[in-house]
C-alpha cells in the first residue's frame, strides 16, 4: 500500500517537474524575444530573428 503511495507521489513529482520546465522555457523564450527586440535583430516584417 505504501509502495503505491510512493509511486503516486513520484509520478506527480515528475509531472510537476515537466510543467515547471515548460513554464521556465516559455519565460526564457519571452525574455530572449524581448532582449532580441531591444537589440534590433528581430525583424517585425517577417517575424523572424536575424542571427
């Protein structure tokens, strides 16, 4: 019984870690987008980054 509870918590932990990673990625992407826009390497016409 306790084994099932441990597994259940582990699965939830894995899921929450995945969610956190996704959240962090979107925050990082937004931050990169804003800094690129400020630096002027973002082309508003094509919507592409010019590296």
